[in-house]
């Protein structure tokens, strides 16, 4: 079974660095998980008026206001099929800031939208379209697009005034022998909101389809894309 990233990138997937291909080339049929452990050289946030936005994000593990340097972190990527039968990949990021924080995201391939859809937070209230490209280093770049909010009967497109555009790049540093990640979240009106950059190593875990840790799964799964 092809990974959700292979399905979207098609032949361009082969232009990724071999280590990045391995990291983003597995599916729930492979019985493996990627667990990254490393250090964020820097975690930053925007000006003081961005703080309410960031504190609001802590409610469902979407954003957080803490900053720091040389912050230990982990990123856990598990592939499984959700209750709607959709191939899903977790992006569970934990940061050992002064107050430990976590950022939860769940990506699916949406044939209807022709994109990756990223559900943010513990309850998948926010669905975000993701565009994928391969950069000149063989890294994978993910850039967020339209955002939609879902809660019970409520469904609406999230206004740009309140939404952040995320630009995420992962690549492999051959000289260092480690993975690198850089994230920048900005708002069209408010400017830079939040971001981080760091390095990490990956270990591969073998697992059965029913042995994904409970704390990795969302509290609620959203069927609307």
C-alpha cells in the first residue's frame, strides 16, 4: 500500500532524499512507526498581541505560547486506519518547555479534495488543506491552505483574519546524519505567530495494527473533510 504522501506526490516522491522517502513512505500495512527524538534549537512566538491566539491553541493541543532554546522534543508518526476507513498518519509533537506542551495533528489523503487534509488538535475540530512539494535538498515541504472548523452541526470556513498559515519543511542533513525540521506559522494581518527549528534522530518501531498507543489517537474523529 502506498503512503498518503506517495499518493499525492506521485513521481515527485522519488526526488525526496532516501531517508525522507523512508520516513514518509510507510502505511498502516507496513506494521511500523517512526519515532523521532531530538532538540529544538529555538522555539519562538510573535509579538505580544499574538499571545491570546497561542494560549487559545493550548485548549486542544494546536499551538502554545512557550519559547525556548535547546528544548528536547519528540515526534511520533503512526499510520493507521481511522473509524471511517481512511489511512491516517499521526504527527504527535511533544516539547519539554518550561511547561511541557504537545501539538497533535492527524493527516489523511482526501481523493475528493485531491490533497492531504490535516486535522489539528485532540478533537480534530480544524481541518486544513496541505500542499506538498519537494525542495532542492530533497526535503518535504508542507504548506497549509484553506481551513475549516467542524463541531457538531457547526461547519464553516475559518476566516483568514484568525487563521495561521503553516510552512513546514523536513529534510535530511547528510553531514550531520540527522533529520532537520523548520516550522513557521504566520498570519496575513498579524505577521509571524509561532515557529521552531531543530534536529532529530528516528528510531523505527514494529507494531501490530491494534497496538497503537492510546495517547496517540484523537479523542474524537471528524468525518467531514
